[in-house]
C-alpha cells in the first residue's frame, strides 16, 4: 500500500484468513503506467512464461471494476508484489520500479 500511495495508483486488496492479498493487475498497471487491459496481458504472459517457477503465488478473488461490477482476478501477497516488481523491466517511464529496486536490492 505504501508504494501505491507514494506513486499515486489504486491498489485493491482484501483480507483472507488474516493475510492481505493485493490485485496483481492493479500493481502491474500502477508500476508500468499501463492500462488495465495491458496489465492483464502482461500478467497473463508472465504466468504463461514464468509465474510458477519464479514463486509468484496467486489466488483468485473478487475485484470491483470502475463500472461497480464484481469480477474475478488474481491477487497475491506482498512478497508476490515484490517479486513482480523485481522481474518487470525498469525504464525511464517506470520510476517506481527503479525506486523499489534501489531500496530493496
């Protein structure tokens, strides 16, 4: 939540059995400056190519869209968000990714 607040992007989350899970597509869209559709494509491609082997564990959950309707999407914990941030390509248009890497590596 700190990263989302600092960089000004929405990040839906929910609690389940005492753990907090965050929307993977919100995270990707926020860090990359991508649209929701592009973020879904990035996540889908990531899962297909390397998600399980890189240790990003996801769980389906309800997501409330801008239209107010509920959708199913993937959520992960804070460790999964960090792993995604490390694996996304840093560029000059993605300052949040560089800041995360500089702070945690």
